[in-house]
């Protein structure tokens, strides 16, 4: 199955009861039947009033941190109804959501929430990465539309599974790489479509992440330090059972493979999105990497394979597409490593974003596009041509809607229905976000394979995964290094299987 193939099922009202009647139609008809007259709309709520029967019933899985802004933006200033909130700890940043939505019912376990609150139409999922897949699967199995923070999933197989499930269940989906809805992307697309920089064969992407602890030994458990309000077992979810470890929650989980996906899963979903989208890329054909490390007294790299390295450099190759017209090599570097400053870009100009800390260079035979369009640094795209031409996009925000309306557009599509014009117009539905997430996570598969060691004939441990990995994207397999395929998926704790 091709995850980019256009779906052809059109449903305006996907949520129906056994008699084919929508919940909203039922509410409307019941209200009319129980009244002797119809109350004028202006009497009910005045101009701009949204009837309860026209509201979407929303719930949040992960109500603190990024989850607080996701459910807030999805509610569209109260236009939609938030009926339930789920979080493993309501004593922290999730309190803001409780205060904003005081009528919402509170749950610790998303499974219990979804099985109890039958009228939920759609959920936002803003948990640590390792819970994205199980939560989205559980919700979609019950016919709920889902908005899932980036990365869409914790591993490649989960991304493929959810992409296909969204089509089967006919639910409206969106991944939380909100920079994908930035209108400035249209300018980058226009430059590429008009062949302004000529044939493109090279893309360079980089970041100053991680900005969290990463590359060292796993933190020590301290069961006695567990906050009383935290449900640690539910926080672990599909990950192996371990005692409470304060070095993980609420944020530093990002650098550990059982929970996070490192810099790639974080800002990579914003930055790689730009060339993946505008060049119409598909699965990479191969991947290889190198990673940074400190050295021990024995002059051997001191890697911690249960966590992401402090820095990495990854190379991905892509076949030609109708938009790129030639094979593309994309490099990714994190940990503060960035590419050289191109000669045609003045030395006093930042490349990518502010202070050249994060960015994308799309390099063609006639020039370069330099940009850093994401949700936190809406810097204008810049065009530099070999003949000295320079063109810059607008230097102000393209609109004043929170996160370019990324959540609101998803809500509108949920209300219009699967297959609607609004649905097809979403910038990161799973039909797009699935393959893009697989590409991002392919970098992590290369990193984890690079750090594999085994005992040789002399009883010494040696690295054996340091090779270019050939990827069969359609069949989800590395074809030249079998041990790497363990990282296509993960082992799930009983009760959390995908």
C-alpha cells in the first residue's frame, strides 16, 4: 500500500449511530420535537453564537505543556466544547487546562476516558513520544478524529500502521508540526516550482538541539521522590516497567529511546518537513550516519545505547520525484553542528534561522534557498542566486492566528468530515505526515544501528553496524543489515501492544 495514494472515500458525516443518524442531527431533531416553537438563533446566543449541536466535543490526552496550547487552540476560543481532559499528573502544567475548561471531566488513563465518554468526537494527543502511537490507535479504533503532536509516532512501523488505520477508519488526522501551515511555505514552493534555483540535488538541515540532557548515562531511579499526584505506571505506558526516575519526567525523556526520539523527533519534524513537502519526497532509499562521543581511557567511544548521542550527522538519499526531477541527498546534523556558510550568501547573513542555529538550505545549480520556517522562528525564506540576485520573503508573521491555525483547520475538517475539501486541504494529515515521520525516524534507526556492538572472535566488543543501510520503504525493511530491523518497531509492555 502506498501511504501517499489519494484516498477516494468521501463522507461528510463520519460519526453515525446504528440507524445512520448523526449525533448532531439527533440532538437537533430531539430539540425540535420537544418544543412547541423554534427559538430564533439570535435569542439563543446573538451574533456569532455556536449552537451546542454544531460544536465538536473535544478531549485532550496530555493536558499540560504543549498539550495545554493544543487543546486551547483546538477549542477555538470556546467555539468548540472540551468535555474531558486526560493527564497522568494534574498538579503541574495541566492545571492551566483544568482552569480553562472547568466543566471537563478529568481522567488519568486515556483508555478509560475514551471508553467512558461516548460523545467525544476528536482528541488532541500531546504526550511523550512513546505514547503517541498507542493513544492514537486506541482513539481511531473508536472512530475519533485525532490531532497528534510531532513526531506522529515513536517508531517507523507505528507511523505506517496509523497512516493506514486513518484511511480504514475514515477519521480526520493532523500531526502537530504547525509550521506546515505557515503560509510562507508557499513562497518556497513557488521558487521551486518556477525552477528559480535550477536542478536541485542537495539539501542540508541542521539544529542546535538537544537543549535537554542527552548523551550521558541513564539517570538513577529514586522511587521515594515520586510526586504523589503522578501516575508513574501510566506515564511509562508501553515502555518497560522501572522505578520512578526523576531524570525523565516531565521533559528530559526526549533523549532516551524508550520514551523519546531525540532532536530528530523534536525539531526535525519542523525542519525536514520543508524540503520533504516542497520537493515532493517519498521514502529514502538509504541512510548512514556518524555520531559524536567522549572517549574513555581505553581510547574507545563511550556510547550509551539506551539514549540518543550528544550529536549526530546523517545522510539520506531520495529518488527523483516530479517536483525534484533528480535524486536528492539530504544531510541532517544536530548537537550544534551546522554546514559551511555558502559562498553566494554574504558572510554577515545568517543561514537558516537566527544566529544560524537551526535551518534548511535547498541547494540548486543556479542558487540556494535558505529558510527556517517553523512554529518558533517564523523567519522569512531567502533566495540567493549565482548571478547575485537576492529575494527575501516578508519579515513579519504571515497571520496572527495561533500557530497559523493548524489546530483550528483540523477542527474545521473534523466538522466537514473525512474526504471533504477541508480535510484534503490539511497540511499534515497522516497521508502526508506518516511518510514524512518515517523519513525522520529513519535517521534514528541509522543512529541506533551505528551503536550496535557484538563480541568478536578475540572476546572483544566491536561495532558492526557502521554501514550504509539500504531501505525498502514499501516493505519496511533494511535489506543489507538484518539486526537494524529491530529498530523499525519496539517491544511493548503487556497491555500496551500495538
